[in-house]
C-alpha cells in the first residue's frame, strides 16, 4: 500500500472505533497475530517504521 492508502485504512479504523464507542454496535474484527503485534507496539509506546508491509511479518 502507498501512504495515501495507509491513511485511508487508518481513518476507517478510527471512525469504526469512534462509532463502536458511541453505540451498541460490537466489532467483528478478529485480533489476529498482526493486529496483536500492532496493539503491543502502541501500548509499549514504540511504534517502529516497517520497511516492508506484510501481514506475514
């Protein structure tokens, strides 16, 4: 993905989180291994640049 595509996906996720927080809607997004790694990086306060984008990393 290019930068613009990454930003659009991030915007979608932020809007989904906002909507989930303000409604009875529950999220059906699975917490897969890739998302788990991302959550750990955010919680640790150390988001590092990925040199290659791959859900297999």
